[in-house]
C-alpha cells in the first residue's frame, strides 16, 4: 500500500519544490515549503499575500468581509489593524490585562493538579484545556467574564456561548463546496448558509 499523499507530497516538496501551485477546485493555492521562500512571502511580498480568499464563511461570519480577519488589504483593513494595535495589543494594554492571563494560567494549573489526583491514570485533555484557557483569557479581556470551567457563574450564558463557539468551529472546519467548485452553487447550497 503506498504511503499517504500528504507525507509523500511534503517530502517531495521540501527537497525539490520550495514553492508549489495547486488547484483546489477553482482556487489556486500557493504551498510554500522552504523557510527561505516563507520569509520572502512574509517580508518582501507581504502586501501581495495580504488578501484572503472570499469564502462563504467570511461573508457570513466576517460581516460581509469587513472584520479584521476577513477584510481585504486597504484603508478599512489598515484602520482596523491600527485600532487593534493601539487599543487591544499595545504594550500598555497587555501589561494592564496581564493579571487576567496570570489568573487563567493559575486556574489551568489548579485544574491539572485536580485531574492528576482525581483520575487514576492522571491524564488530562490538553487540547481542550488550552482551548478553554485561550477563550477564557480573550473573553475576560473583552467582556470581563469566563465562559469555560467548573466555576462559571453564568451557566446559562456560558452554555449559550459554548454552543455558539462549537457551531462556528464546525462550520469553519467544513468548507462549503461552492467555495471551491462554484458550479455546485447552481445546484443549490442546501443547509450551507443556514
């Protein structure tokens, strides 16, 4: 049985082709495998690669491509980036909110300690723990509330938030076929937009 295509492609690409163009349906995708080519993409040609493809997910969840993650490079994107840099990610703001990160990391360590004493094998699901840590830090910085963990005070609100996050990650993971094969849009997009 031949090896899976992904590792075989990776090995070939890493040695023979530092840059590959692939067609994913009707979309041209650039696959960069060498560190030198990656550095050139992000330093010398960063404006060329600044735009993201217009996918259905960006239209529906990115407010018609107007959020920072989905906006095309231009005046609007630069304004959003400036606001994010000055108001959310500045050194002063990060220092001011550092106690939130420390509290959440302390809670995570406490969770690990509890799990190691309660579980007979002492295993902990790190992926979900770090996911919850990141969302708790973000939401405490934005809304001042925790939405994950045993000690969540707003259980109904937390459950609703968790359901929304789960739905968004599931929708984001399942790409719409019409994004890559536009002819499929002629046959309808049953359930995709809903």
